[in-house]
């Protein structure tokens, strides 16, 4: 299944047990998100998986940005990445 290319996940088919995994990927502009970022983009890719009623979100985020030195304000390339694994819910209610 092709990953969803959006920040909002449509989980209706997932919640009806028609599918057990929803993949997603999108990017966000991080310019101005922090005083240290002059410009840049965060690339997020992950999935929400149903483990028999336990829903888990896992995502990898890679940030490529231009940061400003706090001392001299010179711009320099800055990259970092991190992984997130988080339960979404362990109980569903209508």
C-alpha cells in the first residue's frame, strides 16, 4: 500500500479492521520554528500498526536545516534525526 502523503491520517479503515497498518510520510517547513533555524525541512515517515487492539505509532524524523551560530550568527548546515515509538491507544470508544 502506498504511504499517505499527508499530516492528517484517515484511520477509518484501520479502525474497522479492514487493514492492520497505515503508512505515512510527509515533510514540514521548520523555518522559524526555533530562533536557531534560519530555514530547513523535517521529513517524517512512519506507520500506525494494530497489534491485536493495541495501536502503536512509529516514525522516523530527519531534519535538514540551516542553523545560525548563537555567538557569531554565521549560518551553517545542521542535520539530525530521531525515532519515535508511541502507543496511540489501548482502548477504543465509539
